[in-house]
């Protein structure tokens, strides 16, 4: 199980590495602790878990990076109720500003409320007494471009000021990583906050990054043994971050920093295995990239004009067998349509 999660984080680092970390309830509580610690105290974090479904509509498939978790709210002292309240936590991770974020968040929240209505209808004959559980939408921004606010839906509407009262309004919790002081990440963000310090400083000078890397890895070593799997996931993310973000000339020295910062031989062995996993993944990525380039080049030689959507489909294909099949068909195909490379979904 641990190795599978490590492989997922490594393989999907660029697109969904952070999303995979946010499926861990402890990381989510650390993240929320940066902005709404009072709400975190009301959540029964021991029962916080991801919902294995998606609330992202087809219009947003190309930017899907959401995770939805649900947990009971702690009962208030002196308050008794037959119904246990839940809270739905929607986290939308963004590495780039998105002007449509107000519309997207509104859509996601409505989808979650509609989901609750469907679930209620499964056990109740009538909607007369329906009560909906609260939804906490979170926009978590880790990019480098300035983004001060997700904005308002009314600001996207022509003559919006005249229709403000009739335009839906929603204000998500905006956690803007570039603007959070390092001290806040360290004191309020828990172990996940330590990793976010590295994400925040991923473009810093080599010596500064190496020193911070050493501090973060040593801090993660203090995690309790029951959180060993979480430790492994956080370390795998850090090692993948080094491979994907730092200059190749720095990487050997940074790898040694990680290994020397780990205190036990058992943990060093796991770090070594992570490095091998990442190396294998990068080798596979390189082989797939070469297949894509060869296929596009052969298509241009054979058919001259290759539509942009065909090239886009090839570049979006990660299946080496599919790429090999298309390469084989280039030899015998009479036309581009014979190869069957469709437009991206």
C-alpha cells in the first residue's frame, strides 16, 4: 500500500501530487489550521475521510484537481440532537490563477448540496424536513504568479453592479501559500506546513533551499510511529519536488542532504527506494516522450499536414502500447484517419 501511494505521488507529481497529499485527513487539518483553527476544533478529525466520487462537471475536466472530504462535527456540550451534523470540505488546489474560480466554486458547492439531496431521498419519502450539512469551500493556491483573491461572480458579469442582488455570491476560504509567513507555516501548519515551506521556497537560492530541506526532513523525523505512512508520503513528495523543480546539477547534493537528515537506517533504506522509484518513473516518462516525438515527426513526413488536435492527443497519451500501435499503423495507413488518432476528450 505504501509503495503504491509513493508511486502515485511520484508519477502524478506535476498534475495531482498535491491533491494526493490532501486526501490525507491530517494534512487537511494542518492546512485548515493556517486559516480557520476554530473550525478545525469543531471537526471530528479522527473520522475525516475523502469521498470517493467527483463533483467536477465536464466543463472543468481539464482543470480537475479537487478533493472532497467529509467528517462529523463534534457535538456541542449541552446540545442533544438525533441527527449528527457533518461538514463537507471541498479543496480546490490551484497552481495558476483562474478568473473563472468564482463560477467553479459555486458549481462545486451546488453539486455537493445536490448530492446531499439525493442521499436524503434514498432514506426519506419526502423533502419536507430536509436539512443540508454545511460545505466549506477552500481554494488553495501554490503558484508563483500574484493572485490576491479568487474574485466574485458578479465581477464577471456585464452590468454586474445592477444585477448584484440577483447574482449568486460565494466566498471560499482562500489559502494563498505565497503570502503566508514562514513562521505561520512552521507554528500553525503542523508537519504539512513544514512541507509547504519547501513548496513556497522551491525557487530559492541553492544554499537556502538545501538548508531548509535539511530542517524540514529532520522535523518530519519527529512524526509519531503511527503516522509512518503519512511520513512516507510527505517524504516522497519532497523527493519528487527536488527532481521536478530543482536544477539537475543540484540534485545529487540535495539527495545526500535528505539521506543525511534521516536519523534511522530503516528510514534511509526507504529513502533509497523512493529514489529508485522516481528514477524508474522518470526513465519511463522519457521513453514515452520520445515515442510521442517520433510519432509526430513520422506523421508529418507521411501526411505533411497534421492537425493541432491530433498532436495534442498524442502529447496527452501516456500509454506506451497505444503509442506503439499508432507508430505501427503509420507504415500501412493510406490516410491520417486510418490511424484513428482522435481529438482529446
